[in-house]
C-alpha cells in the first residue's frame, strides 16, 4: 500500500524518467532504433529498479497512466531527434498486458502520435509472447495497431510460449532474440544453434531480427556471421538519458567498423552462404521459364526445359532429327566464342503437324570447356494471330471511336495528346486540333494537376487501369467535370508506350454529390452546420488554439418559449422563427465564428481565437439585444428571447466533450435564473 501511494506521488511529481538504449544495424553500424526504458528517480531512495515497482503498478492498475506517460514522452523525444537530423530513427516502447487490453488503446496512440506530430512508422511497440495467448481476443487489437502503420515486435522470443502459430497469424514485423540465448551463443552449442535457427526462420518469414543483451565483441561477430539484422546491449551502450546518450552516438557508430566484421566482408559472407541455394534456385527458374531453352553441342541436343517440350509437343527433342537440323542451322550462325545471333522469326512443325511461328535467339556458351549453343525459343503463333486480327479490326475500332459520345484520347510518354476523338468538339466546343499536340497539364484545371500526375505514375507502376475525375474548360469558359479511365499501353518488350484515356461528362453528378455532402453536414431548415460538422470544426479549433495559446468561447443557446409559439401558431411559424433567429444571431458574429443548429430550438456557436473572455460576453450581449426586437412572421407579431450559456477553452475544458457539457450546464443555469440572460459555466454549479 505504501509503494502504491509512492507510485501515485511519483506520477504527480514527475519523478519518472525515460532512459534510452540504441539498437544498431550490424552491417552498416548505424543507430536505427531506440528502446525507451522507464526509471524511477526517488527523491530519498535514489534510482528504483523497474523490477521493484512495475509488478505493483500492474497489480494496482497504475501501469495504465504510467504506460501512457511512457508512450507520450518517448514519441515526443523521437520527434525532437527527428527535428535534429535523425529523421529515420524508430522509437521502441514496451507494451504491458494491461495496456494491450485497455478499450481506448488505439484512440490513445493515435492522439499521442498526432500530439507529437510523429508518423506512425517511427513507433514500434514491443509485446511478449505471453500477451498474445488469447488469440481470438488479441488478434483484432494487433491488426488495428498494424492498420495505424505502427511496427510490432515480439519481445524475448524463445523463452515464453513460443509458437510458430503466432508468427503465422499475427502481423509481426520484428523478432527479438532473448538475451539468455545471446549470452551463451559463443559458449554453448545448443544456444548457438537456437540463435542461428531463429535468425534463419526470421529471414525466411521476411521479418527483421534483433538480438538483445550483446555484451562482447565475440557475440557481435557471431551474430554478424549469421546475418542478424540488429543488436542492442551494453557493448554498444547502457540505457541512458538523452542528454548523456547524444555525445556517445559517434562512438557507438564506430564499434561495428572497428570491432566487427567490415561491411564488405559481411556482404561477401552472406553471398557465399547463399551460393548453394542460388544454384538450386537457378535450376528451378530455368525449369519454370515460359520460354523454351535448348542446349545443342556437336549435332546433339543436350537439354530442353519443360517449356521447349510444351512448344514442340514432344516428350523429348533430343533424338528428333527435325529439331536437330533446326538447331544445327542456328549453330552455324553463331560460330566463334561469345557470339550471338539477333532475334529472328521462323516456322517449325510440332508433333501434331501444326505449323508454329517461333521467335528464336542463340548464343555460344562454355559447356565443360566445349563451345555449346544455347537457343531461347518463344511460341509467337498466337501473338501473330492477334496482330493480324488487330490489323483487320483497326479501321472498325477507329469508326467506333470517332462516333461515340465518350471522349477518347491517346497521351504519349511526355504527357502530350497524340489523338483526341471528335466527341471533344461535340462536348466542349473546341475543334480537335486545339487538343492534339497540347500537354495535359495545360488543359486541365490547375487543382487537378497533382492528382492526375500521381495517377499517371501509379498506372505505369501497376500496369493497370485507374479511374479518376478531373476538369476541362469548354469553349464558353466553364469547367466541365469528367470521369475518366486511364489505361497504360506497353510494348511487347515491356516498355511503356502511351496512355489510353476514355472520359465522360459527370458535371450534373458532381453537383448532386456536392448537394448530398452539404446536406450531410448542414441543417436542412437553416442551412447552418449541423452537430457533426460543428464538433469537427471545434476539435480543429481547439488544436489550433493549443498551438498558438489562444482561447475559445463556446455558447449554447435556445429560444425561450419556443414550444408555446410552435403549438399556438403552428410549425410553419416555428420553422420561420428558427430561420430568422439564425439570421439575427449570424449578424452579430464575426466572419470566423461558427453558428450551428443542434436540433429543435437548440443552437451552439464557438468563437475561435479570442484573447479575453470579455470578447465573448460582448458578442453574447449583442445577440440578446438583437433578439429583443419583435418578430414579424406572416400575420403574427410577438416577442421572444434567448438564454445563453458560455464555457471557455482552456479554463472550462480542453476537449470538445468537456466544453459542450459545460456550456450546456451553463445554459441550464441561465434558464433557471429567469431566461433572457447570460451565464458562464461555474465549476460546482
């Protein structure tokens, strides 16, 4: 109980500190990550080990505020390092079981990253194997964390409930080898085997691998030889506060260069290790190639891969005199060492007697000190048929293109229009000649240029079509919205040839979508922002006020006796009163102020960037004065007033929920006090 109280006091008095331990790239020698480790600097007892207070914090639930503090502090520190030039540094933070199971974990981490202005890919969360045992419950949480863009590592791998199922099901990025194996990897054969096996498995699963607890040069070299990616431990640095760690950066970077295997040697060893695998890989690649491979020596076919047998429909081409003669001719065309022939097209019969169109390329190779001949063959029979069909249909397609309503154009590799269909003139009014030879960027709306350039790049990389929207100006100067599909066309060699773009007008559709979007965020009767849009803008205003040290005034108001008026003279009068009420209130506001209808006769407005609270009271009084004037609606003339409740950021709340709750409470107090007045939120009232 005493320790629990002391931990609470430590949180309040900022007695906790974060120390950081670097993780070093074992090839480059660079510091690539930092792990944040908590320390307790007790004013009387000095440094208290996490081993002594973390278990108590977990038992009492205090681990949640401690964990949030660690995450917030570590992200802010990483942002400081990024701003100082270490722009690719990743911050690793240990996540406790209690944190993983807390309901608001995802929202909390998003908020912390936004507050620190740190991209999620620079945060790594370390979880232990025991934390993920309840797969059904934990897996969705892990996937949500991964969806944020955060890196995930499996800590202390090998000593807990090690299961390959976790590696298969969970989107883990990194495995951390427990230090108990690393410590003995030089001394004990079993530990060495375990370390090597974990590293090999991680590489096969395309995971990063980090070794913990590296304390000696020999351990580091062992890990380098077996291609471990990163390491951390006392050999590089003990955990230290930022101000002590920064001066050590240069020294830490020199350790790999001076004590470890040189970068070139490390890469060479990795290459040598993979040679045996490479030979087998090469054989499997040749066996899977779609092109036929034929090796010919001294009038004899020595080898054919499966593709060559498939093209010829022969079980073997080795003893067939027809194929012997074909490749013998190719041999005479490639006399001399390192000689090769250009790609040629020829015809041959397959086993079924069918005539095949073949594309062939040959060159000499050294086969057991003898000049052999390797020929690559490709069946182009189908391609020739397609080419012939395309040629026959070319005129037909041109007729279709020139008579459809859709806009069809061809854009070359430099972004210039080579062809524009006659439908351009029908829709936009300009003759086709205006478009042909023009750069796309000179024709489209300037706001659409960045997006269409992005689309061009995406389609070339993916080699797939892409749908998008953009604007072209018509002959009377009006921008017309178009929906387009951009398709990249490639040469047979794989080189990009041109874009084919087909577009159709969607101006009416866009206007309808804009109307729907406006209706989704505005009140239909008054056209004021609705509650959803109001809260979003208030949230952004709070963030801006926090950055610049401004205040915000939030008012809740309603129409006094509105129900009586609505019941007495009907809904038409009530609706018109709501519209006139919103018009009068808006006349009293500044251009930047936001007024919203929340439903019924309830309205809210906030005043961003006020310096003093009195500014809000002046506007509130101006509103009440304006509302004293009589209301004239149809044949009716009457008086009604409004009650106003005010809350201020940051005095009365720092979140949207707090401010709205307190402004509503102030409104209730204003109505209790006789209506037609202004009340500020007072804590406890």
